[in-house]
C-alpha cells in the first residue's frame, strides 16, 4: 500500500467508528448550542448586536467545542492499545497525522455546518446566497484548528497538564487565525443587510489570504513535527 | 570533560570572564540610565514620559531575540538530542517571558498619559500579548512534564511551533489597517535620542547574555549535582 491508501484506510476507520458510536459529533454540536445560549445571556444578543459580536460568538463557540472534540483524537485509540498497533504497522507517522487531521477537519466542518442554522435562527440571519463564502472561511478555519489541535492532542496524554494541555497551547497559537475568521465572517454577514447584498465583500480576500497562509504554515509545520511527538 | 581534567584553571577563567561581564552590565546599565534621563533630549509632544521608550523598545527587542533563541534551541534539541540545547531553549523562554513582561508593563505606563487609557486592543499590543501567552504555555509544558527525554522532546516541538506568531509582532504595524494602529511604523529620532536608544539596546543585550550565562551555569551545576548524587547512591 502507498501513503494515500494508508491515510484513506485510517480515515475510513475513524469515520466508521464515529458513525457507529457518535461519540464526538453529537456532543460537539450540543456544546456549541450551549455556548451560544450562554453568550446570549451574557451579552443580551439582539438584532442590533449581531454585526458586532455575532461572528465572535460563533467562532468562540466553534473553537471551544473543537478543543473538547480534539481531545478525543487519540484517546479513542486507548482501548486495547490500538495506537501501539497502528504505530507497529507499516504506516508512516506522517500518514497517521494526515489521517487524524483530516478526520478532525471533517468533524469540525460538520459541526460548523450543522450549527450554522442554529446560529442563523438565534441571530435572525436572512438565508441567502451571500452566505456562500462562509464555506471557504469554515474550511480554512477548520484547517488551522485541526492542524494545530491534532499535533497537541497527540502530546496531551503524556503531560500532567492533561486536559489543559490542548487549550493552553492551541488557543494562543490559533488566535491570529481566529481573528481572521471573525473578521471575514463579519464582512460576509454584514453583506446580508437588505439593500446591498453582495457575494464578495471588499476586503474579504485579504482575510482569506491571511487565513490560508496560517492554514498552510500550521499544517506543514505540524506534519513535520509530528514524527518527533510519536517517537516511542 | 575539561572541567574534571583541570578544574582549578577552568573555574578561575570562568570566574574572571563572569566578573568581566558583570562589570560590563553594571557600567552599561548605569550609562544607559544616565543617557535616558540626562542626555536624551525631551520629546516635544509627549514630554518626559517618552523616556520610557528607550527601555520599552530595548526590552521588546531582547524578548524577540530570546524567543528566536527558543526556536533555535528547540531545533537544536530535535537534531542533536543533547540536554544542552534543551536547557538553552528553556532558559531563553524564561528570559523572553521576563523581558516581555517589561514591555507589557512599561507600555501601559506610557500609554496612560498619551492614549488616555492603559490598554488598547491595537495590533502590536495584541500580538505581543498573544506571543507572551504562547511562551507561558511553553513554560508550562516544561514545568508540568515528567522530567526526562519525552518532556524535552515535547517542549522542543512546542518551541518550534510557538515561533510562528512572533514575526506577527514585528509586522503588526504594517499588516493591519493604518486606522487601527497606535504604534508608529517608523520613528525618526533626533541624534541624541538615537544614540541613547542604541546604548540601551547594548545594555539590554549585555544584561540578556549575563542572565543567560548565569542560568545556564546554574542549570549545568544542578545537573552535575544530580549526577553526583546518583553515583553516590550507586556506591552506597
């Protein structure tokens, strides 16, 4: 088998596991709902506040949910020493990383797409084609979070920081990407105001370029460093 | 090891070099202080409070250098797997945090009379705070890991990836829109101000090297004591 077949096999295994157990997706979606609820009480979110804090609320909720979901990346392999089995098999560390990262990416994207209607409902978004560029923001944002998160999730189990490890390390590194996500989302949602609906608001390209750059850097750096994490 | 072969000479040379460095740090620091308060001309608009600039910028430069050393030390460790590189990265991170704290304390003190508030979420300030938190997290990885090879390896991995945001602090004044900026992209200084600035840079660089050497020596000695203890336990 060649590397992409390794990746596909590992990814298929993770997706099938999730399909049967639903251990990550359902709790993550529910958690996003709860965070939206908490923010609602904290900030008295009304129609007027949407433009100002809506995107920040959405991304904070997604980020917090993803940090909890990402913890499961490798703990799911704890039973029967599955991780040792994978490491002993002729699968390269890089393939393992890419498979795990791709899985996390898909989970995050799914969570974002499922919770978007909820967010739209709470914030009274009008449905329209102007929301289409959000897909790009979701894809790039998820790439950043999954790249960094998968690397740190692999280390978390071995530190006394335990469940603190992933958020304490991921959050500072992801904040610049998060800023771009929030700014881009603000621009897109602002374009939905009746009267001047536009598919590509001015300045969106800059934020997406920043986000894409973050995604590429985070992914390749994490891919490179993953070998050192999984040495034993 | 050379230390065990000729302990007396090595120790005395180290001491002489160390004393020399201490004197250089003391002299340059006093000179820097005198220059800041007596030599540098008073800025026309901001007045005396602008004198914070010299230590503020020097601390920022030193912190940036320290974070670069963490990056280099981490790569060094991953390549060579020697404790020396790990200690180097760890100590550089400590000093980076320390000098960042200088920046984050002196900045608001300067900002209060000029911007009217202690804190503004403007690009350079925000990116500096992000970088600071990143290295505090790095220090926690070291502090909360079981002592040993794995923690050193994990710290090195974090030390490499932590550096991705450091260039943002430098480029923050250009990357974000000008209307969000409160830090100037470029500063034109009077000759007396520029000379004072470079003197402060030199004093802080010496202070950094002094701290670095002091802590490296301390860590080296601690490691040696550990080894001796282990040998003693084996003999007993």
